[in-house]
């Protein structure tokens, strides 16, 4: 498994799913470390956000932290260099007063995921053509011990550019996709904020190097 970006079709679907954020621009700056704009890097350059460290925190750690088990699935996309993706989805999680959905993509090898695919209990075909595999219980348990590769956060929000810049700071780049989604890119912090014209937002977090260059590459030419 070595994938670092949500495909545009899935991104559009995620943008259509988010609603009103609880945060307003007039609120004072909080001191909590579990807010979406409060990030840091450890000594090895691994991103820490929401109290989770990418490449270190396991899915079991996440489950214990948020008090939910989430929904674990394996996705298979034909034609991709790395066709398998294992994800855990957590819906409407509250962290420090803010509500959002979380998708944790897990660091698991393609060989392991291919074997899990073969043991899958049920396969559903999505509208995009990808397969969604319901895993055998023992494989779901194995994935709970896997570390997070990267994290996608869907705030219950319609964010204005002024609020994004106030909370996250000025981006290093802004890149536009043909369907109108603007990406606010923070490569040194491993953050990609994708905002559609209505303010619906998806935020991706990756370890800055080398993952961020692979996240940016499909968005626009340099």
C-alpha cells in the first residue's frame, strides 16, 4: 500500500457530505493539541495531529482514544499501481468541541492486503468501479494493529478562505482543479485543504516527506 491522495471523484463525494462547522472566526485561539490546525513533527519528521502520529499511532490506539471502533474496509481499484487500500471510517467524532468524520488509511503491504482480499466475506462494487471488501474478523483484528499511513478529516463545516488562513496560516500554494475545488497546500506541515466553491472542505494529513510530493503531483503541473 503506497497511496497518498484521494481520487478526485471520491473527493467530490466527500465534499458533498460535510455540513456546518461548530467553529466561528470570532472564537479565541484554543490551547488544545487536538484541533485540526495544531500540528507538529517529531524528531523523525512524522506528523502529529489530533493527538495521533502518522506512522506510529495504530488503529487500536485511535479506537481507544475516540471510544469508537469505526468501520474497517478494504478497497480495490483496478488499474492502479497500488490497487489495495485499507481504511477505517469514524463518523461524527467530537474532539475538543469540534465534530467531524475521520478516515484513517492504514500502512499495510499490498501482499498482506491481497491475502485479505482473498479471505474477504463479501465484495460490493462501487459506482466508481472499485471494490469494497468486507474483511474476515481475523483480518480486521490484524488491521487494528497497523499504524496510520495518513489521515483524512471531514469537518462539519463550510469554511471561508479567511477562516482557513486565520487558523492554518497562508498556504505555500493554492492549486485549482477543473471542477472548482481549490487546494490549499502546506508541504512543510503535510496538510492539503481541499475547498469547493460552496466552502465544503476535506483536509488531508500526510508525513511531509516523501508523501507530500506524491500528494501534490496529480493536482496540477509545477
